[in-house]
């Protein structure tokens, strides 16, 4: 990074309660840096004690605060949230006093984390709440309707009033925020998905498989709502009919043990392979070698409002996609783009897998139209929407940032 620029460029901080540098955050940080901002990102260090407190990656300063996130109990869950909030609040306050931020962007969840930017906001910084997920609906999905989801809805609306602007990930989620009282003119929609340049950087594709197997892949958080159990049951249904079928599942989450036990109990260890959490290079290799990608979210108050990041990952790698028919997805993409099945219905998912297995022309159609959708709605387009939020908030300072570039 140009040293002079680092001292003079408007400064932006992104906050994310995560223990790794997600591609979603990378795309935002690098877009701001390319626009001329001096960008830093604050995370939690997690359990990796060898990780440095700070480092610079592709011109972005990363700070890893000494805290982790464990879900061993509700008390521990609350403590980890509170600990990261306190450390972030103090870090932002001290750094803003030393050299003010033009803007602080907080990527939820939790929604309350946005208030950690109170000191910078008090002294003139603009605050952007990047609302990735609907906390009330997620709570309702996990615990049922009741006091928790109502409390989270009130917190959500206070966060949206506190922030100068908000970004969310689907039109349906924006509409829900407005239904609960938020101002629609202060919320922008930026669709999920990785920046292909970040995803494929420093990766070289291995030779294509020639083993005659038909590989179905699904990666991401291992949680009941994401439907990995539906995929396993579909594999059981198809085991006899499709002897060349291989299912690869990847990720981490709270139901990993249950998933592994289900695979063993179903006698599918030779069909369904669970690799757990893998490196980005290994994930790219597996996506490159797959035949079909699956999005298996179950129907819930939460899932009808969001898209998943894996959808764009599949399209970047040219894969046809099978997806559960959920509102936010089906209202945006028709059946020429996605092979839909009914959420949670393993038999219908098995039908969709069998159809794509038997119909190369359908696979080609979906892959072609998915690539077209990526061109129309991918990061090249979303980047402009994202930076437009900063343009509206910062005005001349964005112009100043552009002039001070590399």
C-alpha cells in the first residue's frame, strides 16, 4: 500500500464477529480499498493462539481481537458475544480518537454489535449496519415464536434507527424490516456472493476427474435448517438406482456429530463423504470437480427471506444448481436457472438429482443460465450498489478517496 495514501486516505473499519476472513468480507474490504479508502477489519482471534494480533492481507489491515466464540452453553454464548462487543467498543473508540474513521461498517449478526460503533458515531463517523440475516426469524426458526424473537425484533429496529444507513441481502428481507417500522429509503440491497477474483486468487484448477462418478456437492454451515439430513436421505433413496452417485458434504456447525452419525446409521459411508471444514484451496478443487451443487435449506420463517452464498460459488464454477423452493430465491430466479424441489422433501430432492444425472442437456441449460445470472447479479454489479451507499453517505470524501488511490 502506498504509504502516503495510508496516511491521507479516508479511513473505514469493518467489524465482523467471526474467526476467519470470509470471502464476503474480503470482497467488501477490497472494493473499498480499490475505491481509495484505507481499510481495516476487526475480527475475533478464535482458538488460533498462533495468529498475530494484526496483519496486512492484500492491502487490508486485519485485527484479531483476543476472544473466541463457543456454544457450549447459553451463558457461554452470551459471554462470548459480550466480550467481543466490549473489546470492539474499546478498540473503535481508541482508534477513532487517534485517527478518525470516515465510516464504520458492522456486519451482523449479532445486531447489537452495531452499537459498538457509538463513540465514532458520536464524533462524526457514519455507521453502516450490514444486516446479513434476520435475527428474529432465525430465533423463531430455532426456538419457536415468543419472547426471544420479539425482543430481537425490537433490537433490530433500534439498530436500524441508530445506523446512518443499512445494507441487507434480499428485497424480501428489506420488506420485512420496513414492515416492522424501518425506513426503506435508508436500506439498500446488495445480494450475497463471492467476488470471483478473491475466490479464485492463487488457485490453479487440477485436472478434471475421469472416474465416471456423478458428484453432488453441498458446503457451508452444518445446521438442521440447512438440510444436510435431507441430502443424506435423498442419497439413501438413490443408492440402488444411481450406483455412480457420490455426495460430498463440507462445513462446520452445531449438528456435525448428528450428521456423521446419520451417514453411518444409513450405511452410506461409501456414497456420502463428509470432509468437515476444509481450506479454500481444497474447497475450490472439490467445486471444480463436482457435477451438481445443492442448496438444501428447509422452509422456515428465516429461509424464505435469504439467499445463500453457496449459490454464487456454484455458478462461478459453472455448476448446475438444485435448490429448495423458497420465497426469496424463487421470486428472483425461475426454473430455467435453478432445478427446484420442495423444501425438506428427500424424495423430491432425489427426483431432482436423478433428473440432472440422466439429462446432460438440462445440466448444460442450468449451468449456462446460472453463468448468465452471475453476470447479471454477481459481484461486478453488487459492488456498484455497495459503493453507492458510501457515495451517498460520504459524498466528497469518496471522491477524495478515489483521488488518493494507489
